[in-house]
C-alpha cells in the first residue's frame, strides 16, 4: 500500500516541482508588482512589448518606490555539449533588479557577457569565462545563477544593452517595488488607471497566472498520469484490505455467535483500515521526501515538491476506498444467525 501511495505522490510531486521551477523567477523577485502589455498575464508562451516611457510613468504612480524595466525573449543556449531551450532576460545590471536572484559563481554580466543557470552550464559543459552562444550570438559566461532550470528549459541573464544586441531594444515588463505600507492591490488598480495599455498584477497574482498556464498546457497528460496512478493505488489498497477482512471472516462469525454485535466488528475493521492507511501514508511520504532529496543529485533539473495538501488528499482517498472495501464483506456477517454461525463459516 505504501508503494502504491508513493506512486501517486511522486507523480504529483514531479509536476508540482516543475511548476515551482517555472515560477521561481516571479516568486523570488524583489518586485511587488509586475507590469506587462495589456492582455498579457504571463511570461511563459507570451510576448509583451511596452513603450520605452512606461517605467517612468509607472514610477509616478503613488505608492511606487522604484521601477525596473526588463526585456524577455524565448530562444536557445548552446555549449560544447549541446543546446537547450532558454528564457533570455535583459536587466539593468547597475541596480540588479530583474536579474538573477542569487549568483553561485562569478559576477553580474557586462558587455558581451551573460549569466547562465548552473545546472544548464553543467549540462552544456560551460565554465565561468567560457564562450557560448545565446540565440546564435556569442557571449562569455560571467557567472552562474541558481534555481532557473527546469525539465524543459533554463534561464540566461544579460545586461539590457547586450539584450538589444542579441535580440532587440524593447521593454517587455516593468518591475515595481512599493513604498513601505502601500497596499499592492490598490497600487495595481492605480497603475492600470493611470497608465494606458498595460496589465498590472501583484507578484502572487503573476506567479499564479504563470502556474495556471503551465498546468493548462499539460492538463490532459497530467490528468491521465494521475488518474492511472490513483486507480492503481486504490485498486491495490482495496484488494489488500478486502482480502484482510475475508481472511478473518470466520473469526468475525464466531465472535458474533458469542455475542459481539455487527457495529463492534465493523469498528474493529475500521480501526484496522485506519491504522494501515496511516502507516502506509507515513512510509510513502517519508520515502518520497527522501527521493526528493536524492533525485536532484542525479538529475538536478528534476524537482519533487511534496505538499501537505497532496499527502492529505491521497491519504483521504485511500482511507475512503479502504473502508468501503474492508467493510463490504461484513454484510455476510450482519445477516448471519448466531445459531448457525459455526456451520455457515466452515
């Protein structure tokens, strides 16, 4: 049963981990508000272009402490060991706002330089100081960031002037930090009212929008995998607990013949199911948490995120199915006459 529950938790955890990686940039950004082109609510599979004067106009909105323009494009990065899909970010390296959350090696990029995620650098065989290509343009690795690689893509950061050389000189998004005590929802409404042609969202709203679009893109595959895993797990649990009750059916019949009431027998079975499912869920959760710690050592781009909600949902489903399967055979005992119990169970 623990192995079955572990299968379900792993499937949920891998997808949750992928969503965490995709939204890592938003969740760890110092910005309180993200401003994009009107109608654009995500970065993934989106294209946003803002007028050059948008950062200045947003900065004039009451409650806004600072603004930082960033440029964004999808492309690829190539090194000695191959090529990988990548998101390219251009930011103002003088302030650092909009750049990588944390550098694990090297420094911020300068002219003709870029910062690459450490996992992608390792996969592509790139060291600090090496030359590689971004969207076909040569750059030098000034440093490595962390947290920006997922199963499908990675991130590269360059200065805004370098982004203009590689791609174009547009402003894609504006990050806004708020004054202390300012209400993000109020500032969002003010930005949209005072700045034409923009879409403003709080950091949490922007990350949620990004998570939803990733979920929607893989919803069919995810639903199929989760359904298959859950059906297998629940079938194993149901068969196991039903067999446990059937194997003790003669004992239950004897106990009823000696005076035990059916509700008491059902209570004994229910307690067995509860203890079994709780123990199986505990073992499965412990095993998946250990796997979540060990897996990145072998496959750094794969992350397993286990939440209390996922564990609770899985354990509750197992408990309900287990109760039904284990208590179902007792219907034979409920209608059994005490005088014929021994003969009926031979």
